[in-house]
């Protein structure tokens, strides 16, 4: 991962849904290896942003570049889209665990898809599972574990697959303080290890770890700590 | 990279889930394929009986009274040399009279001055016969010196042949129909499964899974289900055929190699059905 290079660049992006504007001239950048928090109230466009970054939707106007490549070009090529998504991991929002696989199988999954051998994926999953205190529930199914454990498993899944980018969509929403602190700590640790983190929240977001904060309102950036 | 082992684990896991849907689909498939098997056995046996029936066909060649007796032997020899002819029997005027009296009663020709019945040859055949061959032979024979008329049960053979054709084409049609039902069954079952797994498909795609990763377990399930269902059907038929004996005919079965090819083809049909069922979720 090379630092100080722009990973995501949103330039005057417009997007509306059902006749209602979600993004209006949205512009911001996220560098490789950066930890950025975007906070904003509900329905301010945070989840739409996650969907756009995941390549599920395209800007209706303006430019969204991923490593200087227009997202439309990535989406147009299934192979490029798969390769891009293999770099992306997520917690919360659109990223969920598969209900019919155990926690360990879920953690292994992304590594397998990324091309690891079964043994390697299992090794990486075991290591991540231990780090995220998930060993005791490794054989549990998602509906048998707490919300905090699910979020931890989602980050562990990304880490086991060596994902470069984490989209954390309200990762601590609905969690008790202890679980929320643990999730934030793990995200910070993963960032320290070199990952790029985009943290979306309706609250203030974690106090330590992130390098930059943006305030979202009505689909545009209204304030920044820079 | 052990794609194969990942794939196998996926397949085993996939077949293990939704057990009721999988079992239901498997049973429906097994019954449909059993219908094909029964139909196949029926066609083979009908075909065999048809061939046996045709083997009883005989052709009667009536000889002109003007042909000298010396030429009869020559004619008999040349008839015997015809490839499809198995045997040639000469029926003299006296033999013909005896046969007629045997059928209609003694003394039927008593009031006649002379025996009006012609001399004839009766040909019996070997190998598979059809109308075209018999018609061609009749034309050839009619050109021979001394041959006055050639008769065989043309109308009867025509009926048998028509029936055979009907059964054969009907068989193709029903076979195609049943295969279509297999396709539909697999497609619908997998569509139902895939619909219930739409959320998982979405998650897998978000993680970067490609169509091959998504489709492999479904294709494997389609193949294995149909293959096993086909083999199960044949096992049942072979078992039952061992237990039942027929008095008037021997039950014919297709060769094992053909059964194996059929089972593999059924497997591929199941695979295609699975693909049709989930292809919309791959996009």
C-alpha cells in the first residue's frame, strides 16, 4: 500500500434517488492508508456513499475515481469489479455475515474468494478470530451471536482476507460501550497495520485513531477538521 | 491454490443446506427419470418385437406355367443368391393343391379338369427388413423371366411399419418432453433456492466472488442429483426385471454403457437446469 496517493476522489458527484437528491456536488478525497470519519445525520447519504464505493451504483453526474480510474470503467468490467471488491472489506451497512455459515466459515470466506488456499484461508481466519476474541464462537451461526460479535467477525473477515480498504458503516450503532470501544480499537489497529479506513457514523465517531473528520449534510461535505 | 477443495467444500455445504428442497427436487427428478427409463425399455422391446415380426415375413413368387421345369432349378439358385434371402422353398402345382385342400377341405379341386394353381417359390428373409427393401426386391423379381406375380403382406407390413414409426417418433417426442421437464424441475428448484439465497449472493458478490464461485455448487448439485436419480431409476428397473419373468418374450435391456452415457447426459441436463435457475442471480 503506497501512502499519500489518492485512493478515492469524489468530484462534484450528484446522485438522486426517487426524485430526491442524495448527493449534491459531493467532493472529497481519501488517501491510501488514511483513516477518515464521515459523520452526518440519518438520511444524509452515508449508506449511498458506501454503495457507490462498493460499485453498486454510479454517479449520475460528476466524477468518482478509484486510484485515478473512473468507477464506471471498473463497474463496466466484471473482472475489474471483482478485483476491486476483493480489496474492499466492510463492517455494518451493506456488509453482513452469511447466515448459513459459521463465524469461522464467514471469516474464511473472503480469504477463499481472494484466492487463498483452503489451508491458508483457515490459518489467516484462525489468527484473525483469535485476535478478535471470536475463537469460542467459531462454530456458531450469526443468529446465535451478539451484534458486537457480528461486527467483530466482519472486521476479522476483512483482516483474514488482507483487505486494503474498510468501509465501516455505523459500526458501533446499537452496541454497548464496551463492544463499541473494542470495535473502534480494532479498526484503529487495522489502520495502523496499513489499511485505509472510511468510517461513517451518525455520531461523532471514534476520538482516537482517525486522522480526518468530515461533516456530511444533505449529501455534501459541510465541515472538515482540516 | 486449491480451487478444487474449496469447490468441493462449497458443494458439500450447499447440498447439506435446504435439505427438504434438495430431497424434494431429487425425488421429483428420480420419478421423472424413471419414466424415461420405463419408456426406453418399452421402446427397445417394441422395436425388438417389431423386428421379430418382420422376420416372419415371407414373399411368394408365382411362376408362369410357360416356364419349362428345367429353368426352375436355375431360378431357385438365383433367388438363393439374393443377399437378404434366407431360404427358398419351391412349391409345385401338386404341393399348392395339397396346401389349398388342407386349408379349404379335400376335393375342392376335384371338379376341375386340371390343377389351375401356379408353381411358386416362397422366400424367407434374414436381417432387418423394411418396406422399401421388399418393394425393391419385388421390382427386381418381376423382371426375371417366368415370374408372373410377387406377393407379400404389404398392407400388413405397412401397418406394422407405421406403428413402429409412430412409436419411435412418439418416443423421441415424449423423451424430449421429459427432458424438458427435468430442465424445468432443476431450474425451478434452484430458482427457489437461489431466491432464498439472494442476500447471500449479494454478500458474496460484495466480497468479490465471481460467477464461477457462485455457480459451482449449484451446477454440481444439479449434476450429482440428476446422475444419482438416473442411476437409482435404472437400479430399480434392473432389480425388478430380475424378479419378473415373462412367459412369451424375453425382456430386452439397453447395454450398460448406454445406461452410463444416459446417466451422465441426465447429469448434464440437471446441471443445465441448475444454471438456468440461477443465472439471473449471477449478474
